[in-house]
C-alpha cells in the first residue's frame, strides 16, 4: 500500500474518485467491469428505482449523484 491508499483504507465514505475506486475494487473486492458499471449507472440514474431511493435515503441525494458521476467516469476510462 502507498500513503494514499493507507488513507483510503481508513475512510468510511469515499471522498474522491480514487478513494471510491479503491473502496469498490479493494475493500469490496468487486471488479469494475463494463457490465457492472452500466448496471449501477442504470439503477442510480433512475430516482424512482428502489435501490436508488434507498441509497438516497441512507446517504443523501448529493452523495448518490456523486457516486453516479464516479460510475460514469469509470465507464469512460474503460
């Protein structure tokens, strides 16, 4: 680990794209495949989707939009 990823390891909620990506891929062990990314973009883009509503209730609408933007960014990196 690097000094930067040491900081990511201690975060409860990612505050940057790099931290979010570390959280998904390292902490959660979920590969950010194009299929997974597209599925999450689809869900989080729909404010009426049950998962999207639950996410907003737990973390707030602003954070849902931030996470959605990180998924979109990841999609463009592939």
